[in-house]
């Protein structure tokens, strides 16, 4: 073993090992990061801090970056399929809905399903590329419907719904690429550097020369970076300003999207672990009453579902009629109206119905002067766009011997203040959440497995060897544990129901305390293991085998005469 700094002239030295690995790590991490559109009014300093945060995240957990890239890629592909499916199915059907609202031919041409749409457009939509500027919209088109935000960013789900309503933002590939701060040449150069480093590592293994722990860690980042590049190849980078969607048709559909999203809602009295369980959107407490002229038509089209304390079953023979009279109604002449759902809709096991209704009513009373405008615009959107009407479910229940029916809208995150960089529920899904969980933890398992290849490596001390082995096992074992949990939830409905209770914090307190303590300890060990892997990769250079400084004899690898 050779201790201390080794100069380069007699072979490769400490500086060569350190500089080549740092250069490759920097390229693999920094150039592979493709953040979403900068949030509205974010300063340069805040943007720099956000980028720095993701660089450190990429160094400590590159395989989780792979998961983020994979989720965004799958969402972009799903949006591609939705938009192209709408084009192939019926352009004329969407035009019929649009013509009732838009009379300006220029606007129809700007937001047309005939506009070209590529994977680049889908990535652009995924990263928050399309927004409604409310200040600009309502300065020309009437009274505003909210004071909470001045800009709404469309999620991929929102863009998909916009396309279903007959509007597809018109922006060319050239315009998006003009906003892009990266190009395929720079990505290609980064990939070539990573492949050159990979070639060196493989050639050393072929010649039975040892590789350092820093090179092992770099190898893991190279593999992750190549996967990320392939997934994000069509994703734009460093976009500062999104594309504003304009038109006199915007207020109604923007109001509906706002009410369907958490940005419009209130904090839950009993929030869960996941973000989707923190806030109830405004539509989650409302029912829609169609106009009298459309009741019979809707009753035959919208599927009705029987609401019982045990479960929900399809009741295709029922037709939907007016819901019972409830407070907090808002009517829009000829467009239908919104009202608080009947009390039975808020029944939850173990929770006082009176307390729930009191909380709901207080929320509606605190909505302010914008509520009537917002509800009227959203009701107008329901009347204009069949795609929104098709998202209604007619609930049917029997109460005191009488049949009670009401329309509930499907709740989705359609808009937000900004689109975060993490793979959240705003993205479109091409598979179940359990399968996605298995994918992300499989990547973690593979990352731990790469570092476990140094199991019999030569370390500066026995303690460092044992800590490296323990860290590799911890990372790979954590991935395996969560894979098994996801498999159990997917296979056994009772376990899935129990896990749902844990996520929503409705399980017994002993389960929550036990699992919470276990998750905290495992999470702490997981983070410490990752930090140790990175730190040990560098400090192990202080003492290396003499053969680690030998260079590869390339003449032995390249065929020659």
C-alpha cells in the first residue's frame, strides 16, 4: 500500500485519478440535471440555490434522479398518446364545443388540434411550459375569480384536459428550442466523456489492475447519467419564461381547473403523509346541478353509482335528477350551478358528521367575494365542453326511503402555482403507483449493488471496509425492503387497505408510532450510508495499492500486427 500524495510522472498519480473522476462526476451530475421552468418571480439567487440543491441531490442519490427522469419521460409519452389519440379520433367534435365560445377566427387557429405536437412539446408541458396569466386575462375579460395567485401553471393533466376540450397551444419546435439553453452537441460531449471514463475502468479490470473507490462511485454515476440522458434527451433545459395562453375562452376553463386543484382548497383537518392528502380542492365538497334543459340528456349519459356505507356499485338503470336543496348554491343562467354536496356525501367512519358539515360550511363562507364569479365561470365551462361533463359521476343513495342523486366531478391536479422538479402526482401515469414504487427502489438496489462490487477491495483500514460493506447492504437492502412492501400491497388487498390507512394516518396509533420510528431509523441509516459512500470514495485516496497507479497498456487491448 502506498500512502500520501503520488505524483504523475511514473504513471497515473493522485491528481490524475482525482481530476478525471471529478471532471466526469461534474459532467454527469450538472449537465444531466434538467430543471423545470423557473417559478414565477423567482430571483437569480433562489434559482442558483435550487440548482445547487439538485446538484448535491444528484451526487448523493443519482438513481433517484433516474427515477425522476423516468417518471417525466413516461408522463411525456402518455401526453403524446392522449393528444395524438384526440387528433385521430375527432377534431370536428372538439370544434363544435369550441365554436360556441370562440368567435374570433384568429384564436381558433392559434388553439387548434391540428397544431403539430411532438415529444418535445410534451416535455415542455410537463415542466410547466404553459400558463394562464390571470392579471392579463381578467384585465381584458371581466372580473377575476381568485386573489390567491396571479398565474396558474398547467400540469400535464391540465394540458391533456385542455386538448380534450378542443384547445392545443400553438408553439413550434423552433420556438421551444430557442428558449432551450442546452443542445444535443453539449449532451453528446458529456456522454462521450462518461463513456471514455467507463472504457478506462473496463480496461483496468481487463488488465487485472485495481480501481479506486472513487472510480467505483464514478461508475455508478456514469451508468445513471447515461440513462438520464436517454430519458431527457428531448427535454428543454433552463427555461425561464413559459408560454402564456390567451383568449376570451380562458376564464371559464381556468376557473374550473382552479377549483379542481389543491391550490383552491383548504388544509384537511386530518392530513395524511402524502401531499395529495394535505389539502381538499374546492370541487371536492361541491356537486353540479345541470341546467333544466339538459337534465334528461345528462341522466342518460353520465354513469350513476350507488352510494352505500359498505361500497359503491354501478346502477346503470338510474337516471340523475336534481340534488336536494342545500345552502351555498351559485347559479349561472342556462349553465347549471354548483352546490354543497348532500350531508350523506361527507359521511366518514369514526368522524362526526355534524363537525364535518360545520367545517365545510365555514370553508364556503370564508371563500370571499370571488366565489360567485368563480362558480359561475366553472358552471359555464361545464355547459360548453362535453369533455368536462364526461368527468362527472352521478352518485345515488337511498335515504329515509327516498332516492337522492347528485353529480360529483372527478378531482385532478390541473393547475398549480408552479411545477416542482420532483416526480409528483401532477404527472400523468402510465402504470400503477405500486409498480412505480418498485421501479424506484429497484434503482436504489442496483446503486447499492454497484458499490458492493468493492466488497473484497483494499481499504486504508478494516473499519472502513466494514463500514463500506454495511453502507452497500443498507442501500441495497432498503430498496429490496420497499420492493417487497410494494409487492405485498399489489398482491394482497387487505395489506393494501392497511397501507392506505397508514398513509392517511388513520391506522391505530401503535402502528403509526411503530412504523414511524422504524421509518425514521431506517431513513437516518440510509442517509448516513449514502454520505459515507461519497466521503469514503475521496478519503480512501490517501492510501492505495501500488498497482492502482499503474497505467493500462493499450497495446494489449487493441489488435495489432
